[in-house]
């Protein structure tokens, strides 16, 4: 009978293979996911909740066994709200730190700035909080949208205005890509709904003195006024100066509604409207559990930005699970196919990765609280309009 002899090297390889199979999956190297958030600079009010939403997602994913049997590890860098710094950080995360995957920063300006980097490296990026359509109109393959398009952010304001017989609209916007897109979409919607657009005005990013444009608005006296910006401080300064200059508008709306608006303005925030992609009152699956967990972890209620980051993170995780991999092509395929409802609302995208399901909400400040007033199916209160003049509040 012929004896079969094994070399020592083969025996060692067999032992190593056996040991590898016996190591628990969670003891393997973690899946490293890189991203930036605006932890300083003008967008930090929005960027810090984005960071918190990502961190809570990381915690929950690991508590539930990780991704593909491995822990996830987030590498979160501060882009300082700077569109020149963010792409440098993404380049370093991908090319030098060799992360397995990336997630997007806060907002359209920063997302647009890093888009060429992820395209160059063919790294799929779920962009949880970018809404400017032009980002998806350049033939890119590796960016996927979660928010509804910026052109629809003030759709509720226009719809309610038209339904209540208001006739004229003015739009003021910051001179960056998201506000310009939101303003253009609002103008188009206003005209489609039979409202006359009587003034459009842009202001430079960073401006906090709105005296000149408010003088024009006061002279024209439109029924509706919308302000589009990526920066919460613009809305606060604008509303304060409206009161100081006794500019009275029947409906005043902004492209973002967060708690800090009311906290900064107090009673001056009453009756103001704001676009909100998410509110905790909307009965999407898992909202209560997310709100409770966020409150426990960070000792404050979550903003829409935190919810967007948390939901976008989980969308990526779900696509990777379905793909059985974090390979960009396979994850992209699953993200394009996926149709679902997250805590952030309905999700479905077209072949560009462009959102076609999420339409957003409109809220109004009533008695110091945000209430949903549009669309009707999610409304928790009726809109209060027209807005009383300042000296009668």
C-alpha cells in the first residue's frame, strides 16, 4: 500500500486555515467606514447632529452583530464646513487610510465638493443630506441620494399659499448651490400654482445684514416670502431683522426647520414655516426607538440632520448585507434596486441614484412648538395664517 506523505508546510497551512475558521467573525478586522462632518465652521449646528447620527448607527450596528459578521469602525473627520478641506480629507481616507467604504458629509456644497473624489476612486457614497439635483446631473455613478430634491423643499409653502388664496411670492437665496436650486424650484412651483413671483434676490454666503433686501420686500409687500440657505444663522438673522424693520408677511418660510431657530428667536419664531425632511411625529417605522435611543445617548432630542445620518447609514448597511460585500459595484447595484421606508421616510432612486420617493414635510412654529402642517396625511395641526403683524402679536 502506497503511503502518502504531507510536507510540513502543508500541515502548517492546514492548521492555520483551521484556526482561521475557528476565530469568531467579530474578532476579524473591522470594516472601516470614513466620512466627514462639519464639527466646526458655519454648518456646525447641522454637522454635529450628523456626527451623532452616524455614531449612534455605528453603535447599534455593532450591538446587533456588526456588518457581514464584522464590527464596523467609523473614521469621522471634521471638514470645518470647508468645501476645499472636505475633498482633501476624503482623498486621504480612501487613498491613504484605505477605508472599506465612505458615507457622505452634511449638505449639498460639501457633497458636491467630494463627489469628484469618490468618482475617481469608484467608491460608492450614500449622501444622506444633499438635495441639489445638479449633483446627480453630471453622469456620476457613485453617489446615491436620500433627501427629496431641493426644488421641492418649499413645495408645501407654495401649495398652502395657493390653497388659501395668496397671490404674490418673493424668494431670497444664498449664492450657493443648494439655495439656488431650492429657490429656482420654488419659483417654478409658484408659477405653476398661479402665484406671481414679484422679487428674487441673492445674497453672498456669510452675509448677516439683510437691510437692503428687506427694504425692497417691504416696498413690494408680497403675500409670501421664502428664504433659501444652507446656514441656520441666516434664517435667525433674517427673522430678527424682519421684526426690527417691521416687515410683515402673511407667510414666511425657510428651507430648514430646527429647534435652534425657535430657541434663538423665542416668540419671534411664531407663525414661521420651515421645510423639514423629517419630524419625530411622523409614523415611519422605528422612529420612536431612534428618538428614545438618541435622547438617551446624547441627552437631547434628535434633529432632522441626526435622523438623516442615522437612516442613511442604515441604508448603506442594508445594501451591503444584500450584496454580501462592501464592494462598491455590488453595493451600488443593491442601493439602486432597494425600495423601502426608513425612519427618514420613503426611499427609492432612479438609475442615477437620484431620489424619487421622498417628498419631505412643512412645519410651522405654533405656541413654541414645531407642528407638521403639510402634507395633509402627516399634518398634526392646521396652518395658522395669515401671520399677524408684529405689533399685534
